[in-house]
C-alpha cells in the first residue's frame, strides 16, 4: 500500500531530524498549509500534491549518516595508492580559535566530539558532512546523553557551525559550547547577562541543572544547524 502524504512527512521528520517549519521551507511551501497537511488534509491542487510527494521522495532517498559512515569507515587510507586518491578522510578538525577553516583529519581512531591539540591549537574532531540537504556546516558530532531530549536524543547527530563571534548569541536557541576545560555542552541559552555570562539550561533540568559560563571562559560557540535522529 502506498504511503500517504502524512506518513511521508513523519518519516522525513524522523530521518532528517528537521522541524516541521524547516521541512516546509525545504519543500517550498507555506508553513500554514504544511501544518494542515501533516494532520489529515492534502493539497487541493493535484499538481501541488504530486510535487510535494516527489520532493519528499527525494529527501527520503538521501543517505542517512549511519549509511554514510558504513560506506567509508572500513577503507584504510593507506591501503593502496589508488585508495589514497579516492577515499576522503572521514573526520575533520575544527579549530576552536582563530579563523582557520575546518581541515581533513586523517587519524581515523580519533573520537568525534573530542578536542585535540594540532600545532599547539585546540581543535574539535567531527565527522565531515556528506549530506547536501543540511547545507554548509563545519561537521557532525554525536549526542552523548539525554540532557536535551526529546529534541536531541542520545545517539542522534547534530550538525554544527562555529560562530565567528561568541557574543552573537540569541536567547532561546540551541548551541554547542566548548569551555577552556575542553568540556563540550549542548544546551539552550536562556539569557546573556550584563556581565557577559551565558545562562545554559537542559531540557531535563532535574538531572542536568542550569549552569552558567562567562564569555571569557568559552573557547568556541557553535550554532546547531540540524539534528539527525537515530533510526
């Protein structure tokens, strides 16, 4: 039996981790109409209905991060001269200070989400982004706890992009923050106080209490551009 529009929408949300608003934008439709479609109704115009269905099929055919990693992880970079030329490193390093762009990282044993020193500069290790639908991001890292569930569940992936200036932060948005102890925190910023201190809170405040970090104690701030849920 063919999938309904509503079933395809829910599956696309689950596979990509996008919000309904993000998916509506990706499909090129108004959020007002899209919100009605996700419930029970369909577009009145048959051509519009078919276009949306076809666009959802394209989105659902994109490889998930799990499949992407399976295809590349088992091929050593040093296997042959040919493989050296054809296989790109799976990981990237994102320098936490300065304006250096992310670079390929050849040590495949490194753990994404960890911070290493390269040429005396701290850098975050992440998976490279091979998903065009996400757009331009610096890399992908794994969510390692349930502090931000249900939006960011353990085992899902977040696509991050380093902010040029850590002070440009919008209260109520999600960020990945790395402090001077190389501690990475996925949190929602509640406010930016007058003394340049960020108030960070988790969704599960009972087990993960609200904390604060001075801007001066933060090495880097990354915006969270997308979440890819575990399937």
